[in-house]
C-alpha cells in the first residue's frame, strides 16, 4: 500500500508539494483538500494540474477507512472499531453529555505498559498508529460535527508514540487543519517523563496523568511504570514547569474497592499534590476479565471526593458510561481479535 498523505502536517505537505512541482502555496492547497474539504481522492483536487494529481495518486493514497463496527449504549455512548493498517483494531468512543460531546481516541494497537486494570494491556503491544490513523478516528466519525472535546485516553500510551501524537495534535489544532482549540484537547500519560517533558514543550494541549494510587508500592502493583518513572519524579517535573492560566494538568484516579479508596489514600493524594494547580478526576472502574479488582461503591467515591475538596483539591467524579457495551478500553477490539482468530471468548 502506498503512503497515506492524510495526517501529514503542513511542513510535510510542503515537501510533497515541492516534489510534485507545485508552487509554494501548494501545501496550503493540499491541506485545504485533506482537512477542509475532506477529499477522498486526488481526482477531487480540481485546482491542481492533472499531471500533478496523477503523480500524487501514483505515490500516495488518502487512506481514511470507515469504522467496521459500532456498538451503542443505552446512555448514548457509542464505540467505533477501526481497522489498523498493520493489522488489528483500535477503538474510538463518542460520549455525549448535554451540550458536551467527548471523543476518546486511541494511539496504539495494544499497549506495552501492562497496567493491571487495563484490557488493552492484556493484548500486548502490536503497533503504533500513524498520525493519519489517529486523526481518522475523528475524520471518519459520523458524529464529528458534534464533538466539543477530544481526549487521547483510548488504547495505547500517547507518550510512547509521541512523534505521531504530536503531528496529529498539530493537524487537529492548526488553522490549516481542523482548527480545534488546544484547550479542548487532553492527552494522557502513565508518566513517561522524557516524552512528557517534550510534550509540554511542544504542545499547548492539556495533560492528564494516570495516578491510581499515591503510594509507591501499591502503584507499582497496579502500574509497572512506577519501577521506571516513579510518581514522585513525575510530580517533581510538573512542579518545575508552570502551566500558565490557559493550561491545566489533571490526575486520573480509577477507584478500586478496598485497594486505593480509603481516607488514608485521599489524604495522601492531597499531600503529594500540594502546590500543583490541578484537578483530580475520580473514575469508576469498569470491570474486565481476569483481574481481581472491583469498583468502589458510589458512596466511597463521594467520601473520597469530600476529603480532597476539604483540602483544597478540585475533584470531580466521572459518570459511568457505556457499561452495557463493554466500554472499558480495549474490550471491543479484544473481542473482535478473538472472533477473527476463531478462539472462544
């Protein structure tokens, strides 16, 4: 398969335009067709000379595959399954809530991080998504025009695929691309510090850090990354880098019954976050096969929230969405992978 031009930044399109013999403004023409007019064929690009269109079609493709499966929840959440170019599948979740509609994007097929609570990690790592494959989860979404916010919190670790993620963010947030405000985009990480620092330098999008426990040994059991990049070092980086008023850092905290949901945990979270302007998002656990973890009761989450708020930490409780469609990240793609292999679920 020829290289897909979809997902290329303006700089990359500039190189393509030069090689194709287009004038200096050729990159803008290409970006307008790709991201403004959503062209699906080089033949659509009627303001380009026919010889240029033929040359581009010979060298490149515009690869924007539609989702191959959709599941819809009774609460309106929809999960879309997209094929990946190297094989396998990735998921995108569209989550409407009042006037807000959030799109959750994936960045890898599978994942290397091996978090105990994550179905994607149980797939193992199968490959990085190219910028165009990340963006196509937005481009080919039927509800695209209703999306108000985007989170890079689907399958895979964004900082482990940093360059492709940064290129996709540039297209997503640039006037020549889709023109979304960086304040509407949040990128998550388990805390890969060198890549996280580069992300903070090169992007204006929000950052979300997966915490899940304030205690080193406990977090290590949940998240092996603690062995390499301890949470205390992640927090040190964030303290040394002022975010400014237009940017925030949030901490994601999935709550597991009798594991990380006590008042002692809440007090320690407040202590270690002292001095960092942030928000804590408490997240209900969506159970997955093969894990001993169970979700915390709602009243426990509310108590945890209260303890944090009393200590000055802005804290929200996320609503459980899509439970009836296996909304836990990686569930839909795992089932499709198993089905194609002919294995029993």
